[in-house]
C-alpha cells in the first residue's frame, strides 16, 4: 500500500558510489557547473551531461528517450529558466511554462526509468512576500507571493509538491533544496535579465573601464538579500544527496544578509570603481526581505564556508579572466 504519510526514508550511500551514473541537468549554468566541479573533486567518474541544444528538457518525448537509453542512477535537476527581477517580471509566461515543463518531464521520466534518488532545486522566492524572518521551511503556502516572481515561484512550488507526491505514492526518494540568492563563476552577466550581483559587477566594471562618473542601481537600495556562493551550494547539494531523504524541502542559505545599498558598495569596492551611485526608483524593489532559516540543514551537519567579500573577489577574478579577457 502507498505510504500516505510521506515519511522520511533512510538515505542511501551516494558518496560510496563513485562510478554511478549521475545526470546533472543544466551543467553549463551557474549551479550545474558548480555541482559538476564538486562531484568531480569528490571522485565521481560517470557524469551524464547534455547541453540545451543536445537535449531540450521541455520536450517530453526527447526526455523520455534520453532516460530510457541512459538509465542514470541519480539526477540533480539544475536546469531551469532563471533570471533576476526584471526578467521574471517581463516574461511571466516563460517562467511558469518552461519551468513546469522541464521539471515535470525530468521528475516523471526519472521515476519511471528507475532513478534511485533525485534532487530538485527551487528558490527562496517560493515563500510568501511577508513571511516571518528568518523564513522556516514551514512558511511555504502560508501567504501571498511577491508579485514580481510569483509565476516562477508557483512552478517551483509545483516541483516541491511533485517530489512529495511521488514520494507518497511510489515511495520514491525525491528531495528538494531551496537555495537563497546565489552568485559565482558562470553566472549570467546580462545587463537587464541577470540577478543583482552579476549585473552590478558588470556595470561597475564597465563604468570603471569607461571612466564614467556614476553607476545606476535599481530600486531604493533598502531591500535585504541573503547571498550564498555557488560552491557552497554545490557542497550542500552533494551533502543532501548523501545525508537527506526527507519529505520536506530544505533551505540552503548563508545566514548573512545585506541591503542592496551595502551590496552595491561592496561590489564597487571590489571592482575599484570610484564614482557615485544613482538610484533608479522607477525599478521594482521586489520582496523587502528574504532571509532563510537554514537551521534544519545546519542540524544535519552542513555549514557554508565562503564569506561574501572573498566570494565577490573570486567571482570578479573569474569575470575578468573568462568574460572580459575573452572579449578582447
Ligand atoms: N541563480 C540563483 O541566484 C538561484 C538559482 N536557483 C536555482 O538553481 C537552478 C539553476 O539556476 P542557475 O544555475 O542560476 O541558472 P542558469 O541560467 O545559470 O543555468 C540554467 C541551466 O539550465 C539549462 N536549461 C534551461 N532551459 C533548458 C532546456 N529547455 N533544456 C535543457 N537545458 C535547459 C541552461 O542551458 P542554456 O543556458 O543552454 O539554456 C543552463 O545550463 C534553478 O533551478 C534555479 O531556480 C535557486 C535560487 C537562486
Ligand atoms: C534568486 C531570486 O532572484 C529574483 O529575486 P530578487 O532577489 O528580487 O532578484 P534580483 O537579484 O534581480 O534583485 C534583487 C534586488 O536588487 C535590486 N537591483 C539593483 N540593481 C539591480 C540590477 O542592476 N539588476 C537586478 N537584477 N537587480 C537590481 C532589485 O531591484 C532588487 O531589489 C527573482 O527573480 C526570484 O525568482 C529568485 O529566486
């Protein structure tokens, strides 16, 4: 009979299966590439990787054929339609439809093709706009969402619920991690569609290179955001694959929050821009604060390592080497 309690399972032995086939979906993105680095450093030798053009995860029959041919043992789902506040606000249909398609295809095909365990990644935007701070996992579905990203959030909430439903009905080990705002190598540095940290890094860099006097920053500067380096997130993902087989999603944060004004000052300092900041208050602030309560993950034994200052310096070095120098 189906387990209708959704109770926790015993974690398996992920770390001891170094030659198991692992499909990392979205392996060229910010998160997927960090997960690949972490798995390779940890000695995993059989990673299955497909670019978007090799396998479009929104195509149900292609995803089904891929899983039935490859039969991976584990799946980490880091492929999604992702963007900052402007992209989410401008392309709501893409954010809800593409994400629902990718996650539905991958989760269902993984289950039907005998995958042992799947990790789904959501985001801190799943929580209500005015959730208690720091936000515990139990705040899910307790209030209205932030309007600038509710379409993406609804897709991510559906992903969590799909993992839980397959766990209840099929006793299948699908777990969900909810990362806070991330940054690091292979981030998206698009001027409008990216997240705040890479957007500001690029804008300050270009302003410095062009001897500009000022840089425009969106909103009021007062919203608070919690940032986690993507190497810490990748470490947490591998940790969850090894140690966690619970029903509830797990928050993954750094516990450290800064205002957007403080972030802008920090990025300005790291980049070495000496002009002034101008605030464009016609742009949305989004949710006022979203600090996650990551005590559940801490109680399992995981803590982040990278400070925001070190992470920013490392990311700027990466940007100079991999984006700026490659353009020259
Ligand atoms: N970045 C952040 O701050 C946060 C991210 N997350 C979550 O982490 C996960 C990864 O995000 P992130 O790495 O930042 O995103 P990126 O945009 O950097 O990477 C997404 C990856 O998914 C791939 N992809 C997108 N659409 C398709 C498709 N139809 N078929 C196949 N591959 C596809 C992309 O390939 P291509 O580029 O070729 O299209 C890319 O490799 C997402 O689930 C996101 O919600 C959660 C919290 C914060
Ligand atoms: C990870 C998370 O990311 C998104 O939510 P967000 O945290 O609001 O994202 P953001 O990084 O784009 O903005 C953070 C703050 O920063 C301000 N801001 C200033 N200047 C720029 C700027 O130049 N670009 C951007 N993007 N923001 C700027 C901006 O106005 C806002 O107040 C969701 O899409 C959601 O889906 C999600 O999961």
